[in-house]
């Protein structure tokens, strides 16, 4: 489970900030979107350049925090509640059909992990919730207590890459028949009773990651954003995505590759054909990662990977 921001007091330090600013190139007159507003660290840095920024988040606490933190930029900053999968409609409602750049960083903020009542972490006991948007949707407890054995196995193995998923699920099924899971530590303790601690990670790390992804449909939301991104960007506009684990990074990598190839080819074709999904120029052949200085200051940046593409002008391509 990774975070997109380290915390010092009430101040949130965004990951890969110099690299994000380099690729997003914020400037006066540009309209940019921070699709995962969080504590507002990336947004604040872009606002300082004179850019206009639209921040989107489905977490009411994040929106309230960012609005207060960025009140001085109220003339160029708008905070909208929503999931970035619905970004086209949110932007349209705000009077923007296309923008100059979109940034999303897919991670759980430190302050979300630190608040026990959010249910993201097994470090503190709290309700087994894990919803980014606490006003709707099923909780992690709902999922753990009602999902079928096969569904849980699939979630833990595919989203958490947990090799002991079968063993863990069998124990969960046995336990929930006696009483339901209600708290984070209750579930974490049951997992730890099945999977011995090895290395630095807690035995429940992968399962908690998998549940968070499933509860918030994180991979589905990411795919939808990628599919809609070209229509939201002006020619020359950039899409920057920061991921924190291999599942997300693989989705982004494959989409960027497919969308930046001018032609596609198949064995049964006599020659390559124009790619109907060609919309972008790839700006990062390899993912951009944190340097030694940032790694020392923010250990959670160790898993961050940034990939960036730029929308091409089809009429001139």
C-alpha cells in the first residue's frame, strides 16, 4: 500500500514534483487538471506558475483541506468532487471542453492512511471501510463478509498478487461464518495467523491493497480515464500518470504504447495499417522514478513511476 504524499505536520509533500512540473510545463494562460487533488501539493506548485488548475477528488476531506490551503488562488483554482473517470462531464460542467494538461497520481495519501476511521491501514484499528468516497458504495467489510469464495480469491490474487490467496480466503470464510469482520485489525490478525511474517512487509499488505482497489474500482477507473484522455486534451496537451504498483503501471504502459504507434500490424495482414487509436507522442520511454534525494526524504516515493504522453495534432500528423 503506497502513498502519493508524505506528511510533515499538516503539510503534504507530493512525489516527483520537479519531474511533474517539467513535463506538465505549467504557465500563465494554461488550464491544467489535477485529477487526484489530495492535499493539493502538485496543484499548489502549478498555481504558483500562474496556471489555472481544476482539482478533482472524490474525498470530501481532501477537498476541504485543499480549498482552505489554496484559498489564495481562488481566482485560478476550482475544486470539484468526483471520480476522474467522470472527468469529461466535470470539465464540461466547469466550462472546459479541452485543457492543456492532466495529471493523476494513483495512491493513498498519508493522511488517509493515518486516520484509523478511514479503514485503509492495518497499523491502527478502525472500521473496515476503504472507500475514497465515503458517501456511497460498498465498504471493504461488505466485500469481505459477503463476496463468494471464488470472488475473494480472484481479488486477492489479481489485485494484490497474493500467492497465499487460497489459504487466506479459506480462513476468512471459516471466520466470517462465526462473526463478521468489522475492523481493520481483526482482518489483519486473521491474515497474519495464516501467513507468517516475512521481510519488512506485514502479511496483510497485499490483501489490503487488493481490497482497496476492488472497493474503489481503481483499475476500471484508470482504464476509463485513459480511454477518454485524448478527447479532453488540446493538441500539445499532456497526460501525466504516477502509479505506485505494477498493476497500474502495466495498464498505463500498455495504453501509452498502443496510443503512440502510428501503425499496427498483424501476421495475417500483407502490410501494417494506420492505427485508429493513434493520439499521442510518448515523452517517457521508460518510467521516471524518484532520485536519491527524494528517496531519503520520502520513503513512500520509492515505488512511484511517472509516465507522460503528449497529444498530437492529427491534422498535421
